[in-house]
C-alpha cells in the first residue's frame, strides 16, 4: 500500500490529506485534536477495496487554521467543498468522534453525496454537544 500525502485548496483553505487505494471513494474524518494520521492503522485493509481519502480538518494537523466559527455546520460545508475539490460527487464517509458528527451533518444536509455512513464513537447523537466539540481550536 502506497499512502500519498497530498494538498488541495478547499474554499480558499490549504488542506493536507492522505490518499491511497483504488475503488469506490471512502472519506475518513478524524476526531477532535487529532489528524488524518489516526487512520493509518486501518488504511491497509480499507485500501484493498476503496480509494481512501483522509483530510486534516481545518484547525488540525498541517491544514489551515483560519479564524472562524469551528461549528459542525462549518465542518460539514468544508467536507462538501473537499469532495468538490477532489471531483467526488458521492462517497462513503466515516468519522470518529468529531469526524462522526461532521459525517452525520453532511449526510443530513446533502444525502445525495453520501453513499454510506460510518460513525465510530460519534459525537452529535445526543441532545447536547459538549463545549469541547462546539468550539474546537
């Protein structure tokens, strides 16, 4: 498996991501205070059947850290723009914690873009969202 580190501009924000594999697209979204590298332990299995893309969300890793409201809506719009920047009309999306919340928001706001949804210990499933997930920095 050959994992490539790539960069793309998404809605004016420089974004670093990992890409590997061949097949239907699968986008992996990391947890709060983490990065795309969190997925490295599952990439070998996933890349056997999918083209896998794992971005560093804005504010994390080597991606841009703009002065914006880091809300779930912001991240969902960002991921929609990320899919556009990669030329992906539709993809399976999986997320852990904050990434799960972002994946869920994308699936609810643009269901035609999400072919499958995987939530791993996802935030956003209860009635309240903790402060840590409402205002990540």
